C-alpha cells in the first residue's frame, strides 16, 4: 500500500478501507470468540447483509482492483488461486489454497511455481473454470485500459515488462503455461518465495475469454465465488450481490456465505454510518462497514454503553505511521540530526493526536508488530513515552547545532488522524523542547501526495505511512528501502533514497526463501539493520474500532485485513 491518495483505493479495498489505516500486534474482538461472537445463536443461512461505506467499490473488475488478500467485497465474487485464512487474529495472516489444491509448488530456486486446480469448480453460469481462464484473467490485467491492479506480475513474470495484454497481443504470455485444464505454471525472472501471497490478488481470478467485455466487464463480471453481481450502479456506489447457485462449499473451505444477499451502499458520511450502526434500526440491524472507523468522540460514547461496546470489532492491519527524512536535504543529511529528532519525539502526544491509545499503538520498529511480518522488537533511539529532549540536544551539539536549529515539517491538511495537522502539531511541540523550531507546511491531499512521492520535490521532513499488500516484511521493506526501486521520474516511495548493496542483497536472499517463517525472521533482522540509519521515525500503528449491527453474527477479524470479514458474517 502506498502513501495517501496513491493508495486510497487500494487501501480501501484491502482492509478494506482507508484503511487503510490499520495496525499492530493483534487479535480479533477481545470480548468475543470468533466463531460464536455477535450473540449465542448459531449462525445460519438466509437474510440480507447490508454494507454501509464511505468509499464506493470502484473498478469492480479483477484486473483493476488493488486489494490485500483479495479484498473484502471483491472476494465474495472473485476466487483466486490462494486466499487469506479466514480466522481471527494471527491465524488469519496465513495464506491458504482457494481455487488451487495447495499454496503452490515451487522449483528449487523459487523461479517456477506450479498450481493444480480443484475439480468441480464452476462459474455462475455452470460452466467449468479452467487454468486457461486464470491465465487469461492475468493477461488482461496487463492491458492499459484495465490498469490499476498490483504491479508485481509485470515485474516478476518473464516477459511481463513488455507485454501489452491480450487485446493487443493475441499470443499471450509464454511465461504462463497451462498444459491441461487443471494445471497452471508460472515462470519468473527471479526467485520469489512469496508468490503464494501474490496469488491472493484478484488478478488471479479466472475470466472466461468468451465473456470478456473489456472495460464494461466490471458491470457484470462472471462470478467464481459464492455471490454474483446483479446490480452495479454509479461505478460501485451501489452493489447488489445474490447467491451464485453454482458455487459449491465443498470446493471452498474459506467463505461461509451465510446471507442470501449482500447490499453494498457507499457515498455515506462517516458520522451517518456510525449513527445507523449504533441505532441498528430496521435493515441496519444487519449492517456492517468495511471502511469506517469510530472516531475518538464516538468511541468515548460507545465505551460508556455496554450494549454498544459489545458490538465493536477491534482489528489490526500491517500498517505504520512514521516521520520520513530526505537525507539529500540539509540538515537531514547529518545522521546525528536524524537521531536527535528520533530521540525528541513524544509518542504519547502523537498517539493522543491520533485519537488516543484505543485507536493507536506506539511504534519503535518500522515493521508492524505482528509475527507474520517478522516483527523483531528494537528501540534504537529510546525516547521513552514523552521524548528524550536532553539526549536530542546532546546529539544536536555534536552535529554542530548547539544552539538548536529550525526545520520544516510537511503534512497533509486532511483530517485523517495520520498525516494531518494534529499529528504535525504534536511533533512540533515535542521537538521544541529539544531546541528544534518546527515550521509546519500543510498541503491539500493531492498536492501533499504529489510532493512527497516525487523525487525532485520530496521535502526534507514529512509525515508518511505504509500499509501491507500482504502480511510479510517483503512488501513493507522493499518498496521503501530497496535502492533499485528508487524512481527518479514517477511515484517514488524510497523516501530516504537508500541504495545500500548489503540491504539490496539481503532482500534478494530473503526472496529466495519459500519457508515463510524463516523469511519472516530475516525480514525482522533487516528491519533493525535499516533502522540504525535513522531514515524514518516510526510513530504508531493504527487500531481499527468498528461497529456492526446488533443482528450480525459470527464476527471474524484477521490480522491480514484488520476488519470484519463479511465472507464469515451471518444475520438473523
């Protein structure tokens, strides 16, 4: 997940929401058992589940969606080779088979991955799903008119960098082979041990070539999941999903598909969503949200009401909010200045500005504090709960600024409790105690996003955040710290312009590992090594607090998405 507006859609789809915003060491709803929460009654089939959201489910085409783990609403319609494990907490951060019989069989060097499809898979019209359909679905994601999905395949597949999609190149990609209807083989140009994670993206959903209508496919994509699209209004603002009668639970161990119908309504104000969920009147008793958190004031009200508090799902998503340095801009070219700021930060005040300890947890590591990411605890510049102004002053003096210095902090004017004025002001106040005068530069969201992701205009110090494409250290560390991913003319996310051969080599070495537990340990060690260079100051991991209607049962919240999984939800 990228920075602000560059990732708004992908974040929203993932957690889904803007998300993204989501956070730390985790578990599902602390008051409820995942498989029985939401009441004592056993979940049963039937009824309509309503989804009340701010952001419309735009581009409802598997080629164009940028999701984490297949998304929430999208994964009801699009099955993929693999998917996320639909369990509470850490267990939910695991990748499991979906259309395939396993999570993939790699060659010795992880450059060739082979999958076998389950038997009996069918589309909504009853026709069989084949490996050729998955190949075609992937190939159409390369078409310029269907851009927007995850970029990894273009980089990983042999020939992917130059391929223009099946509308221009009828021959297709030779690096994807389908020797028979149930087998698909991927040939990569470099080792990628985390290919099973990538195979959860919607680009791996099957698309029957005969039913492909190009840019209009999103209006009625052919379902491979438990629900089919019967209505798509205003580019995803209103989606109506009904049962796909040809979906079989015997081939799908992950999606429970209890409701008969899913009614998704978007374009709603956050306060309206939370009020409707709180009141739970009529159809709203069977409603959830996939993109709207409780704010600080709303949370205070809910906490004082036991009945409402019992209907709050707590979740964590792999996401870190941080201060970013551009070492090409003085005085941030001096490591001691960066270290001084790291010591001066008051994380307590930052967390209060983010909505309080219920909505944010302090971060001293860049990687989120979840096992799947390889979280390895460290605090290289211990600021304590409220900052270490004395140590900061000492380092500033060593850097030649014994009388302090003046700097500018760039932030967004959006009220997102992440990169917004409240967070910037908390940083400003803390650094003042260390003799650092901070001028705040607030920008409108689009200007802010453009400025911080353009190499030539990147400021010296700014607020940033990063969310995971999947729960691993790879998509968290590589885009930010791999020197080969520095983009001089385009969207650049290596904010510290780090190009360290030892770091690049270790990223390559970890990518060769197919033992994901071993890879996680290596990612954690690399996080600490990079942290020593003080190119970022981790601030906090957000926490999701979201209401659901009083008639919703079977609340499952995994560490992969951090939000209620609607594929598990049941209604009265």
